[in-house]
C-alpha cells in the first residue's frame, strides 16, 4: 500500500518545470543547433527579454544556477582588491558556501532590516570608509549586491532602489540585483518595481528561472552591453558556459513569449496570502512581514518538531532557546490541496488552541 506523501513547503524549487516548458523542450529535442548559447532559441529569448525590460541594447547571458551567476558577475565587475557590499542576510553572505570569497572577493556585510539594505546604512558605511586614512590597508568596496525579493521575502520599493543606485553612482560602485525569485516579486500586489525599473537603476540584474517554473536557469541582463567586455570568457573561466545552451534558451523563450513569467508567480502569492491570513487569524507570529511567496513563522521547538513530521518545512534560525523560525515557501505549482493539508496541520498547533 502506497504511503501518502506529505506536502512539502521547504522550498520553491521542489517541482520540475511548468508543463509548457517541458512541452517545448520535447518539441525541440531533436533539433540540431549550435552550442554555447549561439543558437536561435537563445537569441530569440534575448530579444524577448530585452523587450520586456525595455533595454534594447542590453547583453543577455544564460546560466544554469544562481551561485554560478553571482560568482561570475561579481568576479567580472571587481578588481582583485575589491569586495562586494551586502546585507548580513544576503544570499551571497550566508547561503553560497563562500563561493564569492573562493573567487577572491570578500563579502562586506552590513546590518540589514528584514533582509533589506537601506540607503542610510550604506551611506554611513561609505562615508566612514572613505574618511579612514588607513583605508588603503582594507578591502575596497567595489559593488553593492541586493536581491529582489530579499532572502527574507521582503521587497525593495522603486524609491529605495533609486536611493541605493544614486549612492552607487556617487561612489563609483557597481550595483547588482539578484532576482532568483523575481517572478514572485513581480506578482506581489505590494510590488511597484518593473523589469525596466531594474534595468534603469542597475549595472546588472538577473531573472530567476530555477525557482520560478524553469527546470533550471537564470537570465543575466547587463543593460549596457559594453559594461563587461569579454564576459563570455569570464563565464567560461567559471565553468558556467553550458555547451547545450539552447536548453536554457528554449526555457526563457517559453517564459517570455506569452508573458508566462509575469503570470507564473501569481499562484504562489495567492497560496501564500491564504496561509498568511490563516496565521494571523490563529495567533501565529510571523518573523518577517513578507508579501511574497516566503513565510517565516515562529514556533515552539516541540511544535516545530511535530509539524515537521507532517509537513515539509525549512529551518531558518533559532528565535530563542525555546522557539524556532521555520520557513514556508509556496511556488508556481503549489496546489489548493497542499495548502489545506498545511493549514490543517498548523491548526493542531495554533497558539489560540485547536480549531
């Protein structure tokens, strides 16, 4: 007798790919195309992305995963003695196993608030750094890294991005935006930032596919195509140039040819909002006020252990000795049945009592 699989909300890339992408990969499977992203599918995907982001002169490059993308981009922008500024919760600081440092660049962490790096904090750091007469002995800041949405599921507003971008221009720093979960930011009613806004303020940003309906893949946009000369060589040096590049091109061609990317996050937001409403009604404490597909919930240690037997959750951090912060992540593929089973399990551990 087959055991029923427990619903898993531990991450947003547990499923394979959107059916339309699988269909297109099957339809193009026996095509013979040139390699390394020089095929017609990659070129069409590039043009679709340029149009969507309103940056016709951008360079667009495809990567298999986010860590590859971050490592190659940061290495390309920075001189050997420069580091990259990030919030202390930034993905490159806490969840990439030192990949940036392995490339020779220190991650310069600043205190963030709910995952966000504020312009005020950044300005204070830069002002103090350049006032230090001994700064020649320190790692020099050369880039600012943020993600949209943040590691904590929060969003930067258009105004906040503009303020950070202005500081980057003032101090001649590159501004790079990680968009691993960008589809879920774009689908959030709280979001006021578009792809064209990201292109306008940044030196580079990427559109995440792995967590947003693709089998794998990220699309890097460099709005000024001359900003990183010989970047293909840098990608190759990082072992990140996929020989069968058309596998990435087909996926992003599919995501952008019918605005699928702009629609694919809506299901995740709808499911997450339903869960958030339940948590508020039943007295659960949310660790961050996230308006996207990630929900962070504070549970008693014993409740976290019991819930984990019924539902796939992700450990985030310890809130204190007696409480654990767990992450619930919805995705483009989350079903109503999975949500209902999650809510039923949560109701048995409600601070307001069973319901």
